[in-house]
C-alpha cells in the first residue's frame, strides 16, 4: 500500500495534491500529537475538503495503541503526547532520544495499518530537494520511504510559488510549526514564542515539573520563558532541527 504522510505543512500538502492529481492511489493519514497549532488543523481540514483527500486522522493512545479521530474530535490539549509520557515515566523526549516522533507519528501509523490488515507499505514523505541532510537520513532508515519532491527537484520556493496561486493557505508561520514549543526548535525560536504567546509554554513547563526531567539538557522551559521575557534578541543564533513534519 502507498501511504502519504500528511504532516500539515505547505510542502506536505503540495506533495499530496500533486501525487493525487497524477492519478495514483494512496491512503492519506495525519498523526495528531495534540500540540499542533489550531491553524495547522484548520489547514489540513481545508485541504481535505477542497481536494477530497479522505484523510484518516490518527492519535496515539496508551498503552501502545491508537484511535481514529476527526478534525472535530482531534485533541487540542496534548492528550496523545501526555498519554505517551505517562507510559514512559522514567524520561521525557529530548534531542538525543526523540521517541515522541517514533511513537506519536511512525508507530501510530503502523498500528493503524496493521489493524486494517496492512503490514507492508511505502511511506511518501514531503522532504524537498533542497533538504539534503533530511533525505540522507531517510536513506539510512529501515523504512520503505519514497521522496517524490526530491525526484521532482522541488525546492522551498517552488512550494511557495504553488501556494501563491491557491485560494487558501496555511495560516501558521515560523516559528509556530510542528508541535507548538517542540524541543527541536532552537532557543531563538522558542524565545520568540515565549514573548509572543507565553501561554503555549505552560504545558511544556508543567511536563518538566511533573517529570523532574528536561526537554533540553542545558536549560528548562521555565528558564527560557523567564529569560526571553527579560532580554531582547537572546539565542537568536541557536540552531533548530528538522522534525517529522514541516510547515513550509
């Protein structure tokens, strides 16, 4: 079976639309962590409705299971993520051990596919031609993955040009893509969020306080929030890293 991983970003949506228009048959899924921005969920739903994609919305459920949800019932409060953390009380995800992506995204999809009798599948992921580091990592993985955007030599500008011609667009921009305060974001991006939307930080602060662990080894989310609200331009050059899904 061919499965399109719809991440909720512009690149992923572009890939999905082009593959469907070329006449292929695909199952399209979105794995919701419960920490995506509302604008991401709105965008996925709009793509689904305008392009008749029949997207299957999935969420992780403990212990090591899944639930099929909808745009209307999808978690907005971090439930899938929180349930995963309850299954792993000894740790929380971090830069060295990103088990959130593995469980909330990849394994949730695999469990759903197994439940409908699919054990072998090819995953179509929206990694662009101008992201060589990301597609090299994919080549080294154990999964059967196709990267059509690499084959088509599609760059970020190509994707942006496509969306300029559409009647709708994603209303989420940097640094708010993926999980709202994902630890893979650099401290520069997180500091912007902390200043503009400090309420988004509370969930992550609570997780660190409850677990007695940190998402970032060198600093807590409470410290990021406090320092960001007291200093201008802090951590502007701290690097961010790619996750399973992109907004651009």
